[in-house]
């Protein structure tokens, strides 16, 4: 048709060919539509057949599963041997642990044996769980032991390092002659001392030996009374267990009980201030080159009832004198007047005023200084010093080492000797001077140093002197 139109053919022939072409195209469309319809019908038929095949396959698979399950059950049933040869709970124990309703059958029945086996399985599961817990705890303990062992191994390295660092010191000490031993003649007596005095004794002696100090430490007191005291203390628990008879025996039980108003010596009730039979005496000589000072002896006593250490001093040896206030405030705000243990304020009181009693050389074998408690390894909470002139003093805890105590005591004795020498010089100078009005009323024993304080204008005025010049600094007496 196209070639005819290009060649310029007749129109009638072209129209006839055009009609034939349209008929062929309609036939082609019909054949194509029939082919698609046939393909769709074949796909639908194949899908239906596939579904049937899948259903049959699933049914076959289910049958296979049922076969396998039934085969396993049959195998278990055929291989079941009962409780023969198994260590299971006995029938008596099983019946004791369950009720008749729970057993649901008699001995030997199938339900009875099944429940018995279930009971045994439950018990074994509990044992397995307990075993796993114990295994876990064992592993935890092994880990802890391993860490502790590593720590101890590390400590060994640390100790070796300390030993290496101390080697020069050991070599230095090995150059001198052998030092004196702590085992002295009175070392056996030291075992009778109470713990605070024992600590003071060996610290003082160790200071004397290790630092080559010229001080002398000794134990004073009645050894027989100390032995009797130790035996009485050892018998106290046994006597209390026999009905609370107390430590008193024999004629002591028959003693009349003290009345409400009766008191012991110096207002003491029930031996509160009775000291231990033994005491520790430390003789401290003056410093080298100090010709004015004298040696001082410190006597440490222990009051078992009040549980404090007291100190009294003697300047000039055994035949010397006890200067009042010499050791007061040896360290700041430590007068030694009140008990370092605050609980004693309710036990050691003045019956007249109901106030805490003061410690003194006569009533309590010395004052209870805080530095003495520190030397005896006694630690108490801080409290006011008890000095009425230092009411605003802060509450402090005094616990100095032996070296500081010895240095402070020697410095205080030296200062006291210098003040006395100055007073004697003034006394010599004052001879031949006009008599001062009121001098006869003064004590003939001379002047003693009580304390240090600022001399203000009011004090000078009370002493009868003139007024203080403006801008003048307060003097020190």
C-alpha cells in the first residue's frame, strides 16, 4: 500500500489493499486476545493444582511428625525399667512427705510410681541448684583469696623496701657500743603495773636508752600490796559468779556501810582517789650547763576507780620541795585541776557544793594533766581546763611525745630557778632600804611563783603605786 502510493498507482487498487490490511489487523488482534486468555486459564489451573499439592504435602509432613513422636514415645515405653536399680526416695519417706490425695494410688500403681519419680526429680533439681550456688561461692572465695594473696605479696615487697631504707640506720647504730636493754632489775615488777603506768614506764626507759638521755626511770611503791591487788582483781569475776558476794571477804564483809553523810579522807567516798600501790618515778636532771636549775622528780600514779593518771613533782630530789603550780599550764590550757574524763564530774564531787572536786597532790596523788594521759595512752574527749582564770580557753586535746614533755619540764624548772635567783638578788639589794608600809603582813616564807599574768593599770593601782603613763605597754610579772 505504501509502495503503491509512492509509485503513484491507481486509487482504486490502494483502497482495496487498505481494506485487506484492516481485516488482517483485526484478525491479528483476535488471535493475540485468544492467546492471552488461554495463558491466563492455564495459570489459574496450575495455581489450583499447586494448592492441592501443598495441602497433600502438609498432611504428609504432619503424619511424619506424628510418626516420629509416636516412635519416641514407644521407645521410651519399651525402654522403661521402673525404679529397679535407681537410688530414689524410699516409699516410706515418700509417703511421709506426701498425702494420700497427692499420691492418687496405692503402692506399685503407675500413678504412684510416676509421682514418686517426680518427687525424686524435684529433690535432685534442688540439690543441683544448691550445688551450683556453692560452686559460685567457692569461686568468689577463691577470687578473694587470690586478691588477698596478691596484696600480701605486695606487702612483702613493701617490707623489703622499708628494710633496704633502714639499712643505713642499722649500720649507723651498729658502730656504737651495745645499748642498755629494756630488761632491767625491776622489769618483773613492771608486769604488776596497770596498763597506763606500764606504757609510761617503758616509754620513759626507751627514751632514756635510745636517745642517751640522763633521766632515770624507776618503779616505786609496795610490791606486796601490788601482788595482793592483782590477785584481788583476778578473783572478782569468780566471786561475782558465785552469787555476787563481791571482792570483800572475811572481816571486810562485816564492815558497816557508810552513811549518806559519811566520807573518807579528804572528802573521798568509797576510795575514789585511792591510787594503785605502784607508781612510776622519772628523775629528770637539768640541762647541761644550767647551774641554777635542780633535778626534778615526776611521780606518775594511776587511780583505778577514776581511770586517770596523776602527776606530782618534787624539785631537788627525794628531799626537795613541791613548788605549787610549777607544772600548771606546762602545755596551753592544761591546768590538771579537773578530771580529763568528764564522767568523773558526776562521781568525784564536793558534797557541799555538788561541784566537781579539784585534783591536788594531797587528795589525789597529784594533778590529772592531759599530757600525762597522753603518755599513758589514755585518750579522752577535749574539755575545759578547769582553771577559773582561763574560762574562755578553747577545748584542746594535749598528747605530746616524751621528748616534748622532758624539754618543757626542763624549761619550766630553768625559768623557775632564774626567777628565784632574780628574787634573791632583789632581796639583797632591798636590804637597808626604808621599810615599806604593810610589809609585816606579808608571808615570811618569801615569794613563790604562782602564774604569769599581765600587770594592768588596775593591778598597779591596787598595789599602791602610781598610775600608768599614757601609751605605756603593760608589764610582765
